[in-house]
C-alpha cells in the first residue's frame, strides 16, 4: 500500500490522495474542490458583509451620541444653563453682574474733562449764527457735442462783517472757482440767498462774498451774527484753541488743541504774516477760525503757507489790515516787492542799526519802476526808521493820499534816496 493510500470513498470513489492504482484523476480532484470550497466562500462573504453593516450602524449610533452630548454641553455654556433670562433694552435695565465695578477714571478728572468739552459745545453753538454754507453752480461744455452740463459744489464760509447793507463772508479762494455761477448762501435760518464776489487774494487764499441783508426778513437777519475778534498777541505756546469750520472733511465741524511752538513769520508781497502752529491734524481743504477760551477769533485757518501735517492759523492781528481792505473792497497802496526782516546779528555785521531786506522785485510795480533791486536794504520810509516788514506795510497805508513817498535805502555800502510814486491797487 502506498503512503498516500487514504481513501474517503467507501463506494469505490477515489480521493485525490489515493495513488494506489498509480493514477491521478484531475477531474475527480476538481469536483472535490468545487463541492467543498464554494459553500465555504459564500459563508465567509456573508459574514464579512454582516460585519460591515453592523460596523456602520454602530459607528452612526456612536456619532449621534457624541454629537448630542457635545451640543448639550455647548448650549449650556452659551445659554448659561437651562434657565434663560429676558434681554431688556433701555435705561431701566438691571445689571446682571454679581459684584460692583471698580471705577477706573478719577471722577474729578473726568468731570473736568467733560467741562472742557461742554465749553467746546457751547462755543460751537454760539458761533453757529456766524457760519454760512455757499453753493455754487458751474457749467461744463462737452468738447464733442457742445452740450453744457451743470455741476454744483458746496463749501464753507464765515460771516466776518456787516456794513448795514451786506453781510460779508470769508471763504477759501481756491474753493471759489472763477467759472462758478449762481452763488447761493444759506445761514442758520434762511437759505438760497444770492451772493456776489467782492475781493480775492490769492497770496493768502482768501476771498470775500457779499449777501444783501435787505433780501432777508428781519427774523432771518436776527439769526446771523459777525464773528467776535480777539487779541492774538496773547496767544503763546500752550494756549488752548478751538477750531471751527471745515475741519474734518465736513462743514460745521470742530476740533480742540493748543499752540505747539512760537509764532512763525511768513512773507507776502509788501507785508508779513504770523502763523500759529497747533497739534490738531490737518485735513485736505481745511478752512475755519481758531478761537480762544472766550470764543473770540484769534486766527484764520488755511493751507496757504508751507507744508504741515497740523493745522496752522494766521494770527488775526497780523492779517487785520488785509482783511479790512478785502471786507471793504478797498484798494491799497502797493510797493511791489517781497521783503524780509533782518535780525540784530545781521544788521551789526552790515554796520546798520535798522533796515528790511528786499528779496524779490515784481515786474511792472512801483519798486520795479523806481529801480530797486534784490538785495537792497530799505532804511526809512519818510522820516520813520524801518525795523519790520509789518511796520513798512502800515506806513504804506498812511501814504494813501500822497502823490509820492520818500524811501531811503542802502545798496552795498552806499545810501540812496528815492522818490516813489504812490500807486493804489
């Protein structure tokens, strides 16, 4: 008997291990495998499929439990528990805090600060009758079709004078384009009052408009006031100022600050002006007035002189002569030169005790026709010795009725005397 003689078939059915007859029947082997393995594979597949289904069901159930617990915990944390209190709005709301809040601000200091802001509000309200809104219309012509389109603009103005006939309003000159038509002014009680241009001054970027008072009712006129004037000579470093006007890109806006440095002298034709530098931020197009603690105008805010990130104001004292001429539509005596003050050290070096320096001569002016040159030093106007450009401007005004005026000047080391014609412009 062979070693593999192992028959499982008692009815002469051979096993594929039975080699006693020396023959191997592949068909018989295949039949055995097919009969025994196929049921076994089907059973395994069913078990695997069942396990997958059970796994999915169990996972979904577990996820649902976790999500429910998480939602419950989160809801409790957000809602403060199961009980919800009504949310009230208004002044009668009872605070839900459990212990009093300790004050951070010193009540005395806070009250002092509020007192300052209350003063700013009161000043702004008091100046409201002095404020005007100017609306202008211009017409733009289409270069192709030739049609005209109306464009409007509104800008800020301040009532600086009243001559019993006209209310005189100060505005920025660059805001008042020469192409504008139909200028209309609105005050606190009345709007749409026609205005006309009185004078312009491009050097200081200011212009004056006039509105006839008789075109308004008595009630409307009672709602208009002229700004009060103060003394800018009393304004020093640290002096508090309130700025009112077109300050933050909106009309009738305010700011609060103080003077941060000594006054700066700037020079214009035939005269000089003083500027006060503040710590208030400068916005494009800024225009308005600087007021002292009494609510009086001590400066005019404009962007005309040099570049700065902060508001600068022309002192009211230094611009008073120019404003007088503009508000009264008055011609003035002119010389036609840019002048500069000379400090003591420079005068001592040149061997002179007084004098102002010519830094530029303008064409077709009195100074040009009289032969003055850049670098000449003016020593006297008439019999008065010259020390400051502002003084020279005041003396010019005093020669209004004269035909000529005498000026003593120095060129190099030689002194000269010139008879200069008086010209009104």
